[in-house]
């Protein structure tokens, strides 16, 4: 194989790890490199007994793909034997399956020959991707053509390590994408507004609830990419809290970084805002830099937290459940005491009991606990309580 052709093939391999639609191009280049017109690259899930074709040459049509994935991968003697032994090695089909045995095999008699797929002689390999998941590549020639030789096997052996690394890279990228999407889906379903900004208040992320508030200019705004307040008198306080949370996010021990504030608006009760440090990699959004998370409670729009569910799940009293719901909405202890017409000392005593029963020590952790609890999410669809 010429060096230029080999380099181009390797480059395409790693491109396919980033863009799975490129695997068919890889299959075509594999075939060309070995003087063939037929190649398939596919995943074998040994635990599930399933196969998924990633890339292939033009001799395989939709029916051939469907039939192979649905049934004939279970009859592919060469791939199955290589998957069970000698993973990572290039092999000639003649080393694994005898000519007579293959001529009588179901995959040749009922699949390859009727569809005129042009594979009888093969060279390829099977490499591990994940536990019980392997990637297989096979390059084929028809029976009337010259069988693959030791030199062809050597060429495939040169490519397999790169194919293995590309497959592992793709698997990791898919895992990161899946994790990111799960987190974003969860954030989008919250009735509480969630905003991530950097220490200069540059907007990095906002879930749909927060986006609606920003578009309506209800307490918060976004001007030229920066988060601000609709009430100019609150702007400096918000920026200060964001800066302090940003310092905490990079490990400043003198700054807790967590704070709450009320954001007045023209109509309705003020928004409740909690500002928390957000360490690098804490959210799969924006750049991997220290940032600040803002949790926004809208007392006029957010559905109430089920009092009965809080009592049953955490063993709270009715009074403690009411205070927990208020804290989750971002209300300050002092404001809650005034609203309920009880002393601040009573409220503080109740909050200590809440933290003890829920196993949390800070209001931010309590909010995360309640918002993430799937039983409470279900109960909150039909909140009720004393």
C-alpha cells in the first residue's frame, strides 16, 4: 500500500470517529487498498446477539443490510469465530473456515450467493470496543477471483490498531454526547429557571423556563450577551454576587459563593434568585471553565411542591414541609418569617431540622435534592398538602 494512500485512509478513519456517516467511505477505501469492491464494517454485540452495520460498499443494498442485521450475522462463521478468539488480529478466511465448510454454510448458500454480493474469499479482523461489544471489518472477493494472500493480511494488520483507536474514540464521544443530552433534557423539564453565566455575567446557558423570563423581561434581562436586571437598582448587587460565586468556583476558601436575592418586577411577586458557584465540568454546556449557576423561582408561575410528599419522603412536619417548599423557591429565611408571622429563631430551628432530616447542610444542596428527587417530580404534578 502506498504511503499516500495509507495516510489518507488513516485520516478518514479518524474523521469517521467524529462523523459516523463517513464509515462507508472508510469501507470503500479499505476495499480499494486490497484490490476489492466489497467491504463491511460492523458492530457485534455478543451479549445481545445483535449486529449493526456502520459502513459498507455499494454492493450491499438495503435488503442485504436488513437481512444481515436481522438474522444472518448469527450465521457469519468467519466473524463469529474471530470474535471468540484472536481478537485484534488480522486473519484470512482460509485460516478460520475451510473452503468446503463455507460453500455449504447458510450465510453463503442463502445469503451471499442469491444476492450476488461477491464475497467468498475474505480478509479482516475483529477488535474489542467495549465489554461484549466488538467491531469487525471484512474485505471480500468472489470465488472466481484470486484468494487473499499473506501480504493482504499484513496490510489489514497495519490498519486494525487505527480502527481500534477510532472506534474507542467514537464510543467515548457518543458517551459524552449522551451524558450531555441527558443533563440538558433534565434541565429543560424543570419548572425552575436555570441559568449558567461566567464570572463576568456572560450568558452560557438558560433552560426554557429561564428563557421565557428573559424574553419577557421579568426581573432578568440579557443585553448583548450579558445577564442583567430589569430593575437598575439591583444590577450592582447581582454582578457582585456573580463575581463572588465565580471566585468560589475557582476555590477561593474565603468566599462561600452562595447567596439569595429578590428581583422585583412590575407585576407579581418578586423572583427568588439563588446564586451558586459552578465548578468546571459541572454542566456539559459552554466552555469547561468555572462558572456560576443561577436558580430562579417564580412564585407566581412555578407549581407548588407537594407538602404530603415532603412529609412522607423525609419525615418532615407540616411546618417543616412548608418551609422546605419556600426554600426550594429561593425564599430567604427572613422573608419567610415575615410572611408566616413567626420569629426568625423559629424559622432557623425548623431549617436545622430540615437539613438534618434530608441529610443536607446548605440551602443549595437542599434545592438540588428536592428538584432531583423523581418521587417528588411525580407528586408535584398534582401537589397537595396540609
